[in-house]
C-alpha cells in the first residue's frame, strides 16, 4: 500500500510531466519555423514550392501556440507550492514587480526542478 508521501510524489511527477509536454508543444514550432525558414534560403528553386507550405504550417502553429500555450505555461501551477511555476516577484525601489521566465527549469518560488529530481 502506498503512503500519502508516495502518492504526493507520484502526483507531482505527473504534473511536471504535463508541464514538460506543454512546453515541448509550444516551443517546438518556434524552433522548426526558424530551421525551415533558413532552409528556404538554402534550397534550390524547384523545392521552394514544396517547403513553403511546411514553413507556413509551423509559422501558424507557432503563432497560435505562442498565444495560448504561452499564457498557459506562464500561469502553470507548481505542484508542490501551488504558486505559478514560471512567475516570481522581484523587489525594487518602487515596490514588488512581477517577473516571469517561460524557460525556467525550476519553480521560481520553491525551487522544484522541472525534471522532478528534488521532489
């Protein structure tokens, strides 16, 4: 029988796995758009009509994914502290300003690693 702590760790791992999948689905088209865009300049003229629709597909996917998926990533809750994983706060002379890092691999509040190595 699993203890409460083991169930908690399994739930945290599942949530972190969902976060990694979400990040891949959002960032993959950006990378592919850049790669296919560079390929458009380096291929022969007869291949441009074949590669251009692929470029447009990744461009549209990157745009839509960036709008909706990026907002979801920015507000994704940390499974350990239940605060936004990629959203922290920075104190300044003018008060506390929100700071976010969509590429962060650790929670900006509790320090939980995205790969779950420090659960």
